[in-house]
């Protein structure tokens, strides 16, 4: 298998190097490997400013490159220290010890260096196996096309070999990646392999605010991208689409997506699979709502029993014109609170209906909802509070005779 050939090559090369460099240098280098492996994940974030100076802005790339860079730096420092220590010992045996001691030392130094080199090689094999496992967890489910880039094909092959050989257990034993790395990979594989779940994306409450952004609205209307998704085109081909690149190359957008996704990872995956959200379904005000003119008129008529049929016809016409595009959207609280959150009324007439005819135009009104008991809510609009009730797929807000009635939208 490829992974064993690579391991054998690394072990042989580093052991031979150890024989040549000697025990002192190799021993200090081994300590550097261990220290670097332990410290690099902790101090890797310090590399972010330097990488950004070289125009690296993608937050994922910044996060992934930091630890390897510091591992190399720490290893280089220890290798330098090892060389200095080796020179001091070499000077001692060369000029202060006898020829016999020098010959014995050089023989011992080479042979112990060879043995310690095997330890270094084993450490490198374990670290490389971990990197292959970490990256392969993403590439294996997302690859499979002849057009995949070489790095992706190589990583996928090595990851499969790693699993087949059983050496993946070693990689998992030293794994220090956060669980979210693997949860995100499972989610990406689910989305990639099942294009039909795309229809549910915008319906997940945590993503309501993201779905309103122009980049995602444009992406949802991009027929070329939708075609790629429908036929499950290679992942890199989908990522190379122009509108996807506009999102991928926007660091702030990627940060917002990740901050939204991270606390909802498990629930979002369940929602994609079942259409149900354990976290958000109990908050039944969340979602998109469309104004229902007919029901609103019926509710209004109950409070105006003496109104004439002609007046009702005129009022219905005016309400249809004024509220035909009125919608309401309630979103989860960005801070994670379950009893309150932002909302917005869209295309609301700027002033109430009057005798002269319907109000023309519309405005968006920012609101705040808070949860009460038994489907009761309170809406704070421009400093004033209004009651709201959710019964099944119907939302009623306002007082008797002034209710605004909405039906749950798509």
C-alpha cells in the first residue's frame, strides 16, 4: 500500500540522516518534534497577521496553515540548538580527549544516531498520518471525479490506504482537531451528495438573515450553478462557479457563516435529514409569513357589524392594494436566546387606510419578538408593544378590529 511505502521511505531516510548527523543532533531534533507537535496548535493563531500580510485572507486557510508554520519554526530552532550542542561535544572529543576516546565516541554517536533516527522517523510518520487522516476526512466523501485536482486525489488515496491498513487508529489517537472539523465535513458530504436538500437550506431559522443577503439570493437564481448541483458535478467545479467564488473570497462572509453554523451544526444536519429542528420548532413564530387579506377582512368585519357591503368591498380593494406584498419574518436571536429575537415587517403601508383610498408604497419596519406562554408572543414595534398569537400556520398580531393576519409562507 502507498501509505506503507511512504512510511518505509521516511523511516529509512531519517534513520540514515541520523547515522550521519549523530546522536546529539538527532536527540535534540526529536525533542523539537514533540515540542512542536504539542505547541503548534496553541500558537498557530499567531501566524495569522504574517499570512495576511502575504494576501492570505481565507479564514479556513489561515486557521490550517498556522500550526504547520510554527511546527517548522519550532523544529528549526531545536535543530539549530542540536547543531550547537553537537559542535561543543565534537570539539571536546576532537581536541581534549584521546584518539581512542574520539574513535569510540564517533562510532557510538553514529550508531545511536541511527537508532534515534528511527524514533524521529516514527514521529514524522505519525504526524503525516494525522494530517492525511484530517484532510482525507473531507476529501474522501467529496471526491471521485477524474477532474479532481492531484492533491485531492493523492490525499484521498492515502486516506483510504490509511484506513485499510488500520494505521488510522494511530492518527485518531493523536488527533487534536476540534469535533466541529469533522461535523462540518459530514455536513458538507451530506449537502454535496444530496442536492435535493438544497430546498431546505433557506428554511432553517438560523440562516434566515443569511438567506436575505444578495450574494445568496443571486446564487439561488444562478441556473448554471443549479445545474451543477442537480447533476452532482465535481466539488471543485461547483466551487469554481463565479457566484460561489464571490462568497468564498469574502472573509467576513465566511466568518459570519461559520459563526452561524457552529452552534447549530448537529441540529442543522438533523433538519436537513428530517425536515424537523429540535432547537427551533418549539419557537413557532420563527419563519416567513404572508399577509392574508381575506382572513384579515373577516376579522375586521367582526368588529364592525354595521359596516355596509359597499364599504366592505371598497375596504377589501384598498387592503388588497396596500397589503398584497406585506410579509413578516421572525428570526432567532443571534446571541442564542430562545425567548426573543429580531423580526421585520416588509412592505407595510406608510400610513393607515383612509377614506381617500389605499396607501401607496410600502416600508420595512424592524421589530423585536419575545415569547410568552401557550403560543403567545409580544412584538415591539417602534417602541410600542403589540400582542401576537400563533395557531398552527396562522399568525395574528394586533388588537380586536385591528388585527394583521398572516399565513406561514414557504
